[in-house]
C-alpha cells in the first residue's frame, strides 16, 4: 500500500508544506519565503518570522493538497519539524500539524530539521549505508555518520558560527544583502585571485569546525584596508573566504569518509547549494572512488519535502507523536 505523508516545515523563515509518496517521491512541494521581509534587518527577525508563518500556513497547506489533487482522507500521516529552530516559528507549524492530524484522525510525526536536510537526498536517489552526511546550513555545520536509517552519529560540529552564518556575516561586511551565501558564491566565481585567509583545522584528528576566526580575519582585513585608505576588491575577498571554508569542509569530509569506510557521501543544508563546495566535493570523491550526492538547489534550502522524506522512515519504524508535542528549539539529532 502506498503511503502519503503531508509534511510541514516552519523552523526558520520559510513556510512550507509538501506531500511525499513512500518517502521518496514528491507529489507536491510548496515553499513560501519571507526573505524579502527580513532583508532590511540583515537577518531573520524571530517575531516577523512567526507572524509570516501565521499568515502563510493555511494558504501553503491548502496549496500543497491542491497541487497534489488530494483530500485529507487519502493521507497516511502528518509530519512536522519539531526542532531545532526558532521556537515561535516552530510552534506555528506544530499547531497546524496537530490541528490537521486531530481533525482528520491521522497520526502525527515530529521530525528533526537536520534529519530532513539529510533525507532530501532520498528524494533523488536511494541512500546507502554506512553513509556520511555533511550538513551545512545557516544554523548548522555537522558531519553525521549513519549506519542505517534513523541512526545519526554526530562526529563533528562547529564550535562557534555555522558555515552559513559565517557566509551571511562576511556578506554583510561586503555590503551584500541577506542571505549572503549566494552573493559570496557568485562574487568568488568572478575572481581569479584571492586574498589569503587562514584555514582553521583545530586539533589533529578533530572533525569539528570553527569559522568565527575566519570571519574575524575578513573583518580585520577590511578594517586595515579602510585605515590605509585602500579599497578592497570584494570578489577577491569573497574568493579568499570561500576557498578557506571549502578547503576545510572538503578535507574533513574526505578524511571522515575514509575513516568510517562509508558507501556514500551526501551534502545537505543551504550551504550545500554553494557551487564552489559542490565542485570541490565532487572532485575529491571522484578521486576517492566514493559516490557523492547533493540534492538539487531547491531541496538544499529549507522545504517540507525533506521533512516528509525523513518522517516516512520514522513512520515505518513505528514512531508516533501526540498532541502534547511542543517546539524544541535545541532538539538534538
Ligand atoms: O538550510 P537553510 O535554507 O536554512 C537553515 O536551516 O539555516 O540555509 C540557509 C543558509 C544561509 O546562511 C545562506 O546564506 C546559505 O544557506 N546559502 C549559501 C548558498 N545558498 C544558501 N551559502 C553559500 N553559498 C550558497 N550558494
Ligand atoms: Zn535548514
């Protein structure tokens, strides 16, 4: 029997709903972005995010059903991002999911946002285990080892800023709008030369990351140039920053893939949309002879299809939530 999961995602600044068939097939995938409303503040304002979710949630949910040409009684379950994220934002999605599940007598499944990013890959090709996932987003930078479906072992993570956060902060220094990642990516590709910035490797053998020192190095460079009355070349700064981030992320991912003897490596999260990172990982894993995958751009950034894909595995494993579900801003994987 086919299973259709209606999934909802509201952890940050996208209001999203999707219907996923058997965990792997997208039937509908609707995302309403609020980026324009947050742009003038240079980042996501939690209160504004919550208000937008309230306004958009029902519209997006109805649109997901309409595009799928489905009615609630054809659904198997309702899934929603339980955490991590902005608590006020999470609660809008969770309350919508609870109400929908209760009214239609459907089981409710609470999903981890990062599990969702990882499972976006299962919508493109089957995940094979053991697997290594590099999760790089605005809020996360993690290397996750998976022995099987539903098993997540975080072997490395950022000790300060997330990769996407560093991108967004450096973009601000270069007077680029929020979110800055795509702008830095574009600028970096326009440069032939790069400003040399440090690579932060931490202790030998560590799979952890640190990006705040690199961010400070960029800020100091700009400050020193300003003091001397010299103009920076934004393209070269962007390339210098991106080269450092990409080199460290790629090298640590390759080392972990070797050590854990994985069959597949995947990248996930908003920063995995980065062209420089994608091509560095593709080249590195081609040399390693390990299959490497990254979902198409639309599935890299926040969406509900990925939540439906992750929730399907939980549904199969018998995981069920209930109406006492609460937002979990610091939820662990
Ligand atoms: O996964 P996501 O949509 O939201 C979170 O869960 O955080 O990731 C958003 C992050 C932002 O920091 C954005 O600047 C970054 O992903 N991003 C990129 C690119 N596209 C989005 N960073 C670098 N290069 C890109 N092309
Ligand atoms: Zn995300």
